[in-house]
């Protein structure tokens, strides 16, 4: 991939990951937790996608408690479907970037549920014969925005590469730019996957150190971008200032205008990595905050799953996850493939 705008290395981030000492006890449960957490986060947030927190409060006065039981028999939504396709492409080896692109084309034809505007546009360019990252670059030049369609599905890369920091960085970006070319989208994937990689090894991430390392590697000014784009930046501000991130998720409630921005989903994931709340309460707070609830839920759910493991996910949520065996098989296979 000879494109100077696609991230291929981040030595400072790699050093943070490589220098961290943790434990792999309970690794299998945490690996499944990543994929199942992504799944339940996506599903829990689906019915109120695009709602404000006030609307959610009105329709769910006791909070969002359950996943719609009909989801067990419905096609996967885009966040989960693309994550599973990415995981299976990685398991296939070889040209997994090209294979992922081909899988996305097939997914849109056969399902396409919940597909985002950017992803839809890029898949059309892929179908026209342009490969990655050319297809995403063409779409980005037409409309230079940074949506969350890359970060919502990126977690399988962390499962496959958590022991290989350099490959984690490279593959996070390479699989992101199959559809999402914006530098901020690429770095959102790199940062979230770095967080998941640390959590898989039982390490609480030092977010200030990680974000500082990313900045040193050429990561765009995420805080400045958030402020410039008019979205809430509470988590990024706390990290930059070296102060503790808020314990609850009330900060997310005020982000309703640019609901699909990658930096909102990124902050949901960063918050989930350090909040003292348990899996279910943390995920419910993310979803109940409103906005792009299914994607914010997917990102936070993957992070929380890496942190707490699959056993922390309520059984009634797991019971309605579609194709659960397939999802668990992806998690197990990626963990087995990790060197």
C-alpha cells in the first residue's frame, strides 16, 4: 500500500504497547468479550439511533434495559456485520485487505442493513473496479469528512495483532481505509485498537501516555479537531490536561449535531476503558446518552468486553445476539492466530 496518507507505522505508540507488562490470564474470555461486547452494544443502541437523550428519557423512563428479542432472527446491523467480515478476512490470511473489500461489496448486495453514507459511496467505487485505498480516497476528496464507520468495526484487528504492536498499527489503518480515508478516522482505529490490546493483557491504559505517543507519531490534533468541528471534547480535554476522565457518561448527552463523527465514538471507547462502572451500567449510559447510539455502543462494548470479559455481559443480551456461534468463532480464531 504505497499511499503517503495511509499510516504505516507509529513507533511511539508501538513502544507504549511493547513496553507494557500485563497478564494473559482470562484471555479467552476477554477475546470473546470484545466481539460479543461489540455485538450487544450495537444491538442495544439500534432502536434509538439518532435520538436525543431527552427522547430516550421520554420513551425509556426506566432506562434502556433490553435488546429487542427479534434481533436474534434479523440480519446483522452494519457495525457488527462489518466487524465479523473483517475478522473472517483476517483469519483467511493472504490479501486480507482486498478480501475485506470484496466482503463489503457482497454484504451490501446481500444485506447492507444500516449502511452509512460514506461506506455506501465507497463500496460503489469498489464495485466500479477501484481497490483500497483508492476507492476511499476518491470518496474522501469528494467529501472530506471523518465518520465513525472505521472505528465501529476495527476491534478484530486488536484481537489478531495485540502481541504485535507494529502490525496492529499498520493493519488498523490499512483496514480502515478500505472505506474511511480521513486521517482522524485512521487514528481513531489505531488508538482504540491500542486500548483494546492493552486491556486484553489486563493492563489499564494510560490514556495520556497513549495519546501523547500518537501525537508524536503524527496523529492529527484530535482535541483541536473536535473543538473546530463543534463536538464535545470532554474526554480528550481531560486526557490532554492530565485530569481523571469523568466517571459517568453525562458528557456525551450534549453531542447531538454531528452524531456520526469518529471522535465522538473514539471518546466513548476511551471513556469505557477507564470508567469505574461495570459492563452493563457503562454500556447503558453510553446508549442512553443519545446520538449515534448503535455505533457508540459498539465501540464502547468492544472496549468493555476486553476489559471485563464475556462473562460480564448479561445473559439476556447474549441470548438475542444473531449468529452468536459465528461471532464467538471469529473471536476464538483471531486469538489463536495471534502470534
